[in-house]
């Protein structure tokens, strides 16, 4: 196990690539974005983090990827205003 941990990232072992990511389903992503927004409004950062983790498993076009990354950063910073703003922008794009 320790040897495998050291190899993580080397030769692509244990690293998810864009080829590994799923194509996104806009309805699923919409639900996850709403979950992030609602969770942050309720100050449930664990639930918001879990939804962001799921959002990051999808393969997006660049414009949407940037918004997902911005949303992820806002959740990490516990910036509810930015989460709401970015979520609305993302939802209107989907």
C-alpha cells in the first residue's frame, strides 16, 4: 500500500484524466449545483463539499469548467455570495 501511495501520480497511476471523466448530464449537474447553493445557504459545508466533489468528476466544455472551478473555490472559501452568483450563472448556462 505504501508503495502504491508513492506511485500515485507517477505514470498516471491513481490520477483521473479527462478521458476517465464522464460526459456531463445537464440535469444531473443542475441538481448538484442547486445542492451546492442550498447547502451553503444552510451552512452545511460538508454537503456542499460532497456535491462539488461529484461536480468535479464530469468532463465539461471549457466555459462551464471555469464556472465549476469558480464555484468550487467559492465553496472552499465559504463565500456564500460568490457561491450564489456563480451557481446562478452556471444554471443559466446549462
